[in-house]
């Protein structure tokens, strides 16, 4: 089974959010999370669906309680997030 985290982000300042997202790449990898593709909204180009690949879903959920995530989220500014934890069943 393949695991993914899908996050729809709607930041007020996309570049500010993206800088924080990119800065946390190594920290996310500690939780078994690696970046997948970004899908940008066709109309609102600063809104994106972020596809993250996950090795172990329970371990990956810990990233969202890590102080580094919370600090980065604050630095990213005003961002609406919708998070989905998903599994592909083959």
C-alpha cells in the first residue's frame, strides 16, 4: 500500500509559504516524508495541492506536532490548509 499526504494550501503570500515549506524538507524526511509534485490551481495560481510521499503514516503524522512545523507555519503567514492522509489500495 502506498501512503500519501495531500495538502491544499491557500497562502496569502505564496513565496513566503514556499520558502518555509522548502526549508523544512530535511525535517520532514526525519518523519519519512518526501516531496512529490505540486499541482497548481488553474484559476488561482497561488493555491496548490501539495503531494507528499510517506513511508509510514503513523510516523508521518508526528510531523504536524513537531515544534519545527508549528514554527514554520507561523513564519509562513496566513495560510489556509486542508490536509488529507491517503492510502492507495492496489
